[in-house]
C-alpha cells in the first residue's frame, strides 16, 4: 500500500494479469516522461492537499497502481461484490460497491478523459464515465451525490483528481451510501454504454 503522494516517475506503467479474462491489463499512467518526476510529485501532493483542505482523508493506491477511488478507503477495506446477484437474480453485479459515508470524495482510479456524465434515475443515478488515454478501458463511477465542481465531458483527469462525492443516487439504498465502481474493456469505436466488464477487485487488492 502506497500513499498517492509517493508516486514517482519510476511508476510509468503497471502490468497486471486480469485473471477473469486471462488477458493483460495495461494502465499507462500520466506521470509524464522520465525527468518529470518532481512535477508529478508536486501535482500529486497538490491533489492530496486539496483533499485534505476539504476535510477529506487521503487517497490510497491499490497494489497494481490503480487508486482506490474513494478517499480514505484502503485495499483491505474492500469486498469483492463483483459476482453478486442484482435485479432479483436476473443479472450479476459486474462492479464492486465501495461503502463510504455520503460526501466522501470519489477520485479517478486512473487518468483519462471524462467521456460521459449521465443521470439514470432508476439505475446508477449521478454517474461519470472516464476513458483511459489509450481508449481501451472505461471507468464507471455511479450513485454519486454530486460531481466535482466544474467537472465536464471532455475534461482530462489525472489519477486522484476529484470526480465527485459518494452518495446514494439512482437505485442505491440511502441507508447504505457507496460508490458503484466498474471497469469495462473497450473495443475501438465502442461507446460509453458498451464494453465488457472486468472485475476491479483483484486490480485494487492484488488477489
Ligand atoms: Zn453496485
């Protein structure tokens, strides 16, 4: 477990085998070219400070370099709910739920571009879809209470940047606020509502 502010330029790429798909999972971190380490550390520290100044706990990294997308939540706190039944057993979850209080910061697990901000009253509620720089992965953040101020489609986010806050919008139980977090593998030309789900749990916890 590393603190976000300790990310250095030595972490440019993380390779993780996604057991569910027997394929390689590649996350290209926007930490800049070699020599940009000082700037990267300043940027990460600034984001950590921004979270702290807003009364938010620090952001932790999972074992493979993805940030755990809810401030203050560590890998050991996560539960693998990926295969839980949903909709009365009609489908499986294909995501993990990260329990946290209303208003806790939701941050980008990995860098990317905000592709779609979407409201689904009977589903994910206030949601954000962020595409990885290589276009191959889509990160989905749902049941938000609200978006980070000024967040808009087309915006580039760095790992750890604020997406919004934990809530219970959509079909979540108000008594159990959480972030519904999914990762989709994308083929060229696929839209924000396409893709094939990959279990985030082993990518965050390493097992
Ligand atoms: Zn969920």
